């Protein structure tokens, strides 16, 4: 039985707590939050779990095996590093940290103390994204030509991070998981409204050394909720619509066939339209799968799918996009 301490019981913490409680191999031992109202909610929901506003009660408890961090991004490095130094395994909410330097330090620390450091890129554990992974890895789409993603909604406004740091980690982590490539440059544009000091709308563009391009649109000010990704391949194309209740993935046998025959001066372009495939997806909560995977990594010494290296890749893109906005959209090149 893995004893768990949860730090943060605000927006995402209750979901973490519920899934820990529902896991047969984990026990929620302590919940910590600095907000009195949040602690009251936690104690009412889990009367047999100790609730505290002092994080040291988790860090100094030798019975705690793992710490789950569901707090603002600017606290992740400090809390995760303290937990790792206390000998705890760590699952930290996305993004892993708020800078590349701190992400690197956290990665190195986890390897030094030999503890699991896993990042809460929840969408990686959804049945839809795992089905997409099978489709892309099989070569069914052919060479990936472009990756186009949109994630917009009305709210939830953040006060400490802009819309890129809030929403884009989801789609950047999905893209990295699917295509397993790192971009060479990032450029971004954003806009601030209502006298805010942070961007509520942004467009992020990535280029890769093989010609692949990726585009992300994130927005807190949209009248509708859209979570849609289009992946274009040389053979087939697919659309992933997370808002769709059942038919989340559609694979289109559509594309362009280009031929150039001897004696013909112009290249011949033919449009191909075939069948649409809609894969059947199992129905299981992604966070439940993720928590179970965290447990498995602790018990069996496995490397998490969303490990610290995956978390670092996402932070690199986020930081570069942030820098590009400050440079009015100029590309920022990655190492």
C-alpha cells in the first residue's frame, strides 16, 4: 500500500484525491492546502484523512511514500524538490515547472535521489490519445506533414500564468507523445485584454528540421468550447475532437496523389477521397489510468510515460513561446 500526501485541494486537487482513494494500492494519508475553505471541503469529503495547512507535515512524515502536487506552476519546483529531497516519489501537475532551468534541475535531482518524477500530462492517458498513438506509430498516415491544434473556451482565467502556460501544455505534450520529435524553432503571438498583464489569446507556431510544421491556438475568450486536433499525413489524415462524446477520432482516407510522367510538362495532381474510419474507444477516466501508472512506476521501477524528460520538452516550448511573444513574434531557436 502506497501512502500519499496531496498538496493542493483547489481546482484539480479534488480529482486527484478521488482517484487516489479509488486505487486499491494507494492510501490518501494527508491533504495540505493554505486555503481554509479548501481544507474544510477536503475534511468534509475525507473525514478520515488528516488535513493541514503545513506542508512540512507531508514532507517530514516517514510514512508518506509519494507526493502529488496540484498547486500553481510557480510553486512546482520548490515543492517537488523538497519532496524529492525528502525521499518521496512525485507526481506534479502540468507544467512541470515555470522555466527550463528549474525543469532541468528537477530532472537531475530526481535521477540523483533515484525517485520517480512524473508529470500530470493527463491527456496522454486518455483512450483517444492512445489510439492516435497506435495510428501514427503504425505508419497508416504516412509521413506527418502538419499538426494543427485548437483549444479554446470561455475561461478559466488564471492570474499567475498566461493562456499558453495554462492550456498549451496539453496539446504540446500530446504532439510530443505522438510524433516523438522536438521542434527547432518556436514563434508566438498573443494579446492581452481587460487591463490584464497576461495574454488571454495566443497562437504558437513550431517548425521541425524535416519540414513538419505545427500550430496551436489557445484562447480563454471563446464563446464555444473546442478541443480539436488535425494531423495531416502523406497517406491519410485524422481529426481528434475531444469534445465529441463518442466519435472522438476519425481517420480520413483523403489526400493528394502527385505524378510526373515523362513527356508531360506539368505535374499531375489528383485528389483522393476514400472511407472514414471511426475507431471504438474504451471508456475509462484518464486520471485513473495515470494514477495507476504512477503506482506501477513506484512499485516496479518503471519509467513513466510522462516522465521528467517529457515534462522538460514541454517547458522548453512554453518558455520559447513566451520569449517569442515578448519579441513580437520573432522565432526562438531551441538547442
